[in-house]
């Protein structure tokens, strides 16, 4: 999970989604769908984007994906991993 600077929470799930939540109300704001297996890791960029990492033991989705946090739109999929993407991390400026 990751916390935004404005009172929201992003979680990854075994159901293949990441979700954005309002911390104060507990209400779901949006779901990020597109992974074919569990979302194992999430990270936030400084400019309003979300990075997710995915994978499972049977190999249905070994990708990292970049999303627009506000619209839920997938910006890019990073493919080519041969196993689970267990973690994602960003540089301090969010560019890498």
C-alpha cells in the first residue's frame, strides 16, 4: 500500500486490482484494472501517477504498469519479466 499526500490510500490485491481509497470515509474512489494476476506492489510518483507490479506462481502476468492516479487510465505496461514483479520503487523525483 501507499499513502498519497492528500488523505488517500492505494492498495494492491490478489484479485488483480489496485484500488484508491478515501482514508477519512473508507470509500473506494477507483479501481485500477488490467493486471492478469495479483498486484504485489504499488508506488506513487510525485506527479500523480501510480506504478504497480504483478505476478503469480502460474505466470499469467509478470508486468509493471504505470497508471494515471486521477483517471485510472493505464499509461504503459512494462513487459518482459520472466517472474513476478515483487516490488516497485521510484527515485526521489519520481522519474525513474
